């Protein structure tokens, strides 16, 4: 593949918007105010109308982030078609740039720096995922959203902002090329979590007071489909899941996600769990089977997935099956996995995986509790803060075992609103889901995306779920497969 992108020709320059602003914005899409840009991907040259930094609510809390970039192929203004799509039928690819629960500005046609740069595996200044989406004939959009480091960006601000952006697109469906009934959300990590939450909570009333406060368009916020890479989700149960999986691994290389010049910087700090951390790990590990069993998840044969008090059982075997499938497909695609003696093979067929061997290979990236830190030091603690307390707990375990100077718990309702698992019974859930979590990803337990995928399947949603071999915590690494899934569901 040849990558090249040129961004040229500004026909109309939009004025830059100041950070604090008290004016009321209008929600009507202005078709005539745009810049012309060009996407050069795979030998194609596609002229694009770029509508950038459009405020998507009437009364924004923060106009640095509550803005959306919309890119539309010029051909759609000339009754032309691309890849079988036209102005009425083109899916809208909705890419959020959220990482680390930090504030996010909208993505552009060119790959920006961290957080999305390193995590997407794309080099800075090469075509972004949005550029590839344009080459598929999609209308490519990216909303910004508030995040944890801003006083007014705490939960549930990010999901409220994404919903408001969806509403802006729906409100303008008649005047804007692209089909707002075919919005496909995509995100990675915290952005993958937000993508899943967006797909789980369509039109849910819990979010309406927040949307009304911002002056979001009075339309639906239900989306068509979800693509979610390595979602850091189900945060109120992710600590247990992490220790269920990694309890026996005491060496760690911990990721410190700190903020540097509005970028997420990731540093690796090595260490070994101390005796208190081991106790915390044991407590959390022991609590996980009860949570898992109360979910009442079923496999494809209709058999209940369970764990015994030791943490073994059919749910663990199912995760092993996904890993076996992952290793098998790597081998089928020519990868040599013979150095991993914990993969049991019969010829070229993977017959078993020694789970403990896999865990040694994977390693640990977080100390217990992985998300709700006892000293309130995690990014998630900051995400669940409020105007009084910058950082708060969101699990009863961490609250009871607090080691920070302050000790307060996030509002129960807000904790509920950040977890897609709480909404999957509802009518606003998207029908189509694609969930990927790399088999070399140790930012959250494999159980977390698996629980989400299985619950969705049990609710009769169409779910494409896999743990791609050797892939670390990242997203957008398989755009050909992603887009063939988008094309398939969009043409049904
Ligand atoms: C991200 C990674 C994490 O490990 C985490 O706890 C939260 C967010 C991220 O990359 O977005």
C-alpha cells in the first residue's frame, strides 16, 4: 500500500474559536462553508470538503472540545458514487480520538501525535483512519469530547458529548450527504469504551438532562453499529477481572499514564507486588466468580458460563477457546509460534493452550486494584471526580480500603452511566458490534471484552469478536477487515 496525503487549497478559512465562549451556537449545518482537502490513499485522489471545528451544541461547556470535523467526498455534491455509495446511502464513520479518558480534539485526515498516534500504529503525518474511511466512500467524521483533566470534563461528560455530536448529525441528515441511520462509531481503549457505551445507550433517558443542559439537538442519539478496540470498560468490575486473570503474576511493568502538554505519555515502571498488594489481588480475585456467575452468560450452545470459587470453569475455558482460535489463525497466516511451548499443537493444529504459560508470556501492566487505585492515583479515579473532589473511588472495595487523604465515592448514577453492561436490555442498543482485544493486551483483563461480547450475543445482537494474536493495547491495525465488516453490514 502506498500512503500519501496532500492537504491543499483552502477555499474558505474558518475563524478560530476561543476557548471560553458564552454565545449561543446554531445547530444548522452550513454546506457552503468548507475547505477543500485531498486524500491520496491506495493510488486514489479524492477531493474532500472539510467542515472543521463545528460546535455541535447550542450552549457548549468547552468549545475546544465540543466541536466536530466532518469530511465529505466532493463527488457526493455532484450526484456521483464511490464504492457503490452515494450522498443518500454513504455510511457515516464516526471516529473518536479519546485516549486515557483525556479530553480529545477531533481527528483530521492526517494522523496526529499521541495518544492516537502510537496506539493506532500509524506514523504521524500519514493518512489517518478517517482518510482511509473516505477512500471507502464513507462520510468521515470525528467529534471532540471533554475529558478527565478538565473540571467540567469528568464523567459522564465524554459520553454526553459524543451523543450530542451524533444528534447534530441526525438533526442535519437531510442537508448533509451521508446516511445518519448508518452511523458507525469507532474508538480505541478509553475511546473504545466510549464507542461501546454510545452503542449501548441510544436514546436512553439517563443522559437527557445533561444533553439538554448543553443544548444538544432534540433528536435521537441511537447509532447503527459499534467498532470497539480494546475497550477499557466495565470499570466497576475491571479490578476483579484483572486479578482473576493475573493473580499469580507478581512482576509487573506498570504503565503510568500522565499528562504532558495535553498528550498522553506512557512510561513503563517495573516492580514486584508487595505483600499488601498481593492481599488486595487475592481479595479481588476471590470476588470475581460471584460477579461473573450473577451475569448468567450463555455460550453458543446455550450452556451457562460459570466459574468456581477457584476461578476455574466454563467461562475460563471459553476465553481459552478464543486464544486457541487466535493462535490458530496466526499459524494459518504463516506465523511461526513454535517458540511458545505453552501452545500445544498437533502438526499445524492448535489443540490446547496452557493458560498459566500464556499469562507468564503476557505479564502484568497494573498493580491491584488496576483501575480504582486505593490512593486515587489512576486516570479512572480522575475520570470519576466531580467539582468538589478531583479524584474519587467508584468501587466499594477501594472505598473501604482507601489510602488517600480524601475518601469519597462517585455518584452511583454516574457510575451506572459509564458502564455499557447496564444498558444492554434496552431498545436503543446498536444491532452490529465488532470488538477486538489483542491477545498481547494487558491493560485490562480478557474477561472484560469477552463479557461484553457474550452478553450482546445473548441479547441477539450481531457480534464479531476476536483476540488477534500478538496485538498489544492498540486500535485501527486492521482497517481492511474493519471496513469490509462496515461494508457488509451497511449493504444488508
Ligand atoms: C487507556 C489505557 C488504560 O490502561 C487505561 O486504564 C485507561 C485508558 C487508553 O489507552 O485509553
